C-alpha cells in the first residue's frame, strides 16, 4: 500500500519496487503488464535498475511484446550509468549478436571489463574467456 502511494506521487524508486512486486506477485496479485508499466515509468526517469528490468521484460517478452531494439536501448541506458549488471548483459548481447546488436567481440570485452572492474564475478569470468579465446582482446 505504501509503495502504491509513493509510486503515484512519482517517487522513482517506489515505481520500480512496486513493479517488482507486481512482476513476482509479492503482496499483490501478479500482473506482469502492470510491472512493465511501472518499470517503464521509472526507467524514463533514468533509474538504471528499472532500465535493466524493463530490458529483461522486452528480451523475454514478459508483460510486453519482445522487442530487441528496446532491449539494447534499455541495457545501454543502464550500462552508461555504470550499472555493472547492465554492462555485463550488454557485453553478452555484443558477444552473441543478440538484442538487436551486431556481434562485436571488442565491444563485448569492453563492457565485460567495465563490469568486471566493479567486481561482478560473471563479468570477470566472461572477460577471462575473451582473453583465453582471443575474442575482442589479445589472447592471454
């Protein structure tokens, strides 16, 4: 109830948190479309965590029609704000040529490195694989 009040007043964190509640049915009836609506409101106000959550919804087609261009845009917006998880997933998109992006090993390694430098273990693993296979960086 309190999340709803704060979200209606435009509090960006509350919009994202309430979206999470709707997405998983935590304290409310599960409604993925309502979750997407709330994530979008928060994402449009620049909240990086909402941008990556919205991107995941578009990626999986959960609560909204799948749209690869929107996936990449959402992930990029969050990554540009320094969110390690978004940097990692954007690296994955470049590595596999998914999310509407052209496959690019150098860009994948660059985004993995940004996330790895923040201590994200999965990004460290993927960056290590880039070095081991010489994908996007010099083999080492």
